């Protein structure tokens, strides 16, 4: 078999952990061909970001990518050395050397193609190929990074390009759970999750996999196995949807406290206003999530939307000029919000799920500020201080700690 393994920062946080990963890779390499994708050691990326902000409050994105890409380069070299000491020849590659080509959107580039010839050559020579995750190269030979969790995307993309049998994502958790076990002790590990469910869970706050990596896996039919670096037990397979997956109405509860909300107050209700507002946001490469526009009153309306908390200041600053240009009364910002969501492919064929969610939050005295729905998910924006209470309540209401939910019965 050809197996792509990815190890996150917590798995390679120090020299001893890198040696542990080397031993794990060696066990697999004894019987299979292996490509390894690694992140920077521990909190290295956070440390580099802190250094950058000591020099500039708003670092140049190109130079920031130049800096951040160094973290993974340390890890790949150390892991190659560790494997060599165990008698397994290994070859390390930066993202650029592995043929990872990307767009030019610094700090959040997207993969355009992979020319993985050098990685294939290493595999054919019997070497373990070790690739730096999170990074790539534009067609103009500029170093880029793929955004938070980008090593997951690197691994899945390489698995697709190489035609790997499976992409194993090793992390400090042993699989995908019905909720965050740190908040809900009775949360249950899921043996299998459909691509669509995992995509929703990742985009709605589950920290196990980066959403873009799941999207890529679905598009290219890559089987992903989420496993623990520290336990040999099977984890959770992320794969095609199967019929029995619809038996459970709700598969999991997610939450995201990295949210902020911005409202434009009393905006003139005429065509083109929303386009102006969100064009200004898009020009700053900021991803907007939920959008709500109120019913027009006296020719005016309010527009509210959510976005990552870290992008809040840039978005608010960019909107000041737009608000003046369109004649809005003002801007109202709130960084104390969170998003809680329920996810499950079974929602497609069951009614009343949203009502049960809203009733559960109401019983806890939690006010819903915004609502968003998809075919297999319902999300609510609430006050940040109620996030954990909401997750526990919803997990109980849909009986996710048991093998079957009450609705499925």
C-alpha cells in the first residue's frame, strides 16, 4: 500500500516526540510505502507570529509567509534524521520541492496543482518521503502558506496526487467525536463520518480537520483516517456516505468561539448596497460566514454578518468608508459571540430537528441572535458565555452519548 501520514504540531512538539513519530513511521514503512507530511513543532508557528508582530502591527503578508514557512522546514529535517538513525532512509522536501503549486494569496493560498515527481522518485528508491505541510510556491516562485490547519490540506492533496490508498491524519485526539470531549465527557467517538458531515463539522468549529482538506478529500475521493499519535487504536474514517449513516438524525454538535459579528445599521434598501458592502470585505480576503438582512422599514434595513474574530478589526476598518459611502447610520460590532451547530446527513429525511434545537436552547435561557441552515446542519449565533452550556444541552437532547439517538428510534 501507499500511505500518506500527517503529524500535527503537538505530535512533533520536541525531540523525543519526533523520535516517537519516527518509530511509528518506521513500523508502517517496514511493510508499506510511506509519505509523511508534518507541521511545525508545537507552538512554533504561534511564536513566529508573535515575533512578526513585535516588528510590525500589520506584517507584510509576503514576508509573513517567508517567515512562517521556516517552521516546517525544521521538522522535516529532524524527522528525516531520526528515521535514518533507525535504518530507514528518508528524504525531506519543502512544499516547493514537493511540487505544491498555489495561488498568490499570501497566508491563505489555495493549491492549484501538484507536480510530485521528486516525491515519487524518492518512494521508488525505497525512501520515506517527508514533506513540509502548510506551504507551497506560486508560479512566480513566491513562497506561500495555506492558512491554519494547512498541513491537513497538504497531506490530502498529496494523497490525491499520488493515488494513495489512505491518508492518515495523526493528532492528539483519537478520532472524531459527537462533541468536544473536554466539554461533554460522555461524547462518543464515531467510527465513520461522511465527507459532507465532516465538512460541515470542520467548517462549523470542529478542530479535528481543516475544512478545505475535507472538501479536497471529497472532490478527489481520498479516504481519510483520523487517528491518535499516541494510541494504536483505530480512529474515525472520513469517507463516502453510506446508507446506515442516515439512521442517526444528528451525528454531532460543534461550536466555534472564534467568531465576531458586525452589523451595518439603517442601510438604504436599494439594489447594489449589499454588493458594495461585501466587495469591500472580499477585497481584504476575509471570509464571511452567516449573513442576515432585516426586512426593510421606511426604506432602510440592517445587514449583519459573522466572520472570524481575528479578522474583525480589519473588516470593521474597511467598512467605515463603505458605511459613509452608502449612507448607513453606523456600524455595530460584537466580538463576544459564538456559533453552535448540529450536523447530520439524517436531517435530509427527518422533520422537526431545528425546532428541537431551538427548544433546547430556549429551556436554558439562551437567546438566538442569528440562524443559518443547510441540508445537513443548523447553526445558531449566541452569546459566547453560553457556548459550553449550549453544546452540553444539545448533546443531551439528541442523545448523542448513546449508540442511537431518540429520533432514530
